[in-house]
């Protein structure tokens, strides 16, 4: 049960059930620091559930996950795992940024307030310092002029870029994206993917669940194909996307390419 320090993320023999439905069936995955891993697969294959186990939004039923050498959601005592208190889990989550498909911004807060909320409340950063950082992040995602706007005044693409800035405000070691463009109108997808590409080129460790095959080909270090709760195939984008070895991968790609 020891974690490999070379990996930023270690997922080992992870199982997850919802009642009698087995959603994850023994998933193993390693992600090295600075790498971008893109997870593809049909709806219901377990992609989003796997992502949510990485920051303990979903508890695993079997197996374990570590981020940067630290077990997520549990402490180990001998051969047993004991779940951490909620306060300790929340502290761990500050190191793992999560960008949801539906933005999850606070509608009653301005864009700036959305971004500084966690650094001030969770990390106890001075407000002035958090505001300066937030302004830089807004410039980075191309929204420097939207600090005083409310989410309802923004397009979906702009809201998602604010959500990315909010995730970055905690200076996480890892960024998780759960289908970050699936709720967007087609003409807004590019502006969000451009921000994620910029982060990838800057060396941010990321795991991205997406249906955007072109993005996977361009940005991913590793492409993972999931089906029926298992990793069916993984490798370099050119190998998995152009020369898949598994029939299930070929069948999926023939429908989306």
C-alpha cells in the first residue's frame, strides 16, 4: 500500500459501487508530475466517478489513491485504512483543483469574490493578497475586465474560465477537469480548451475527462480509454487514437472520430 513518490497520482485497485451497481472495477493508474492524462470513454463507463474518487468526493469501496505521496481520504495504520475527518479531507482538497462541467460558481458572489472565497476562508490568506492573485488569474484566463461581474452576466465559456481561475487560486498540485466543455455551446468550447492547453504547456499536472478527441490528440501525454468501469487501453495519443489494440476502443473511436 505504499505510494510511489515519482507519481503525482497513484490509483491502485480502486472499486466503487452504488448499491448493486459496480461502477469502478479495479482501476489502476499512475500520473507523473507535469503530465496531462485524458480519459475517454462512453457515458456510464466510470470516468467521472473515477475523477471524483481522486479528491474523495466519492469514497472508494476497495483500493486506495494517493496524490503527491499522501493517501487521499484515509490514513493507514498497519494494513488497515481509516477514513479521515471531514476537516482533514477538506484540507487535502485544497491541493486538488476540480473544475466541474456545470461551473458551480456562487451566483450571489462577483467573479472576484468567487475566486478569493477559498483562499481566504480555507487557507486563511490575507484578503489583499488573495485579491492580487485573483486579478492575475483573471488576466491569465482572459477575463481581467470581468472581476465585478456576476456569473449570470457571463457566457458559459466565461463562467467556465472563472471556474478554472478559482481552481488555480488554491495553487493546487493537481487539476481535475470533469467534461469541462460539455455544458457549453459549440462556439464557446474553443475558448475554454485554449485556457486548458495553456495550463498544460505550463507544466500543470492534469487529469481531464472529455469527449474532445482533437484536444486529447494535441495536449495529452497519456490517453486512457475506459469502458464498463475498467481501463481498457492506455498509451500515447497517437497509439490509442490511431492504432487502438482493443476492439472496444476501436468501436468507440469509430463513432466519435
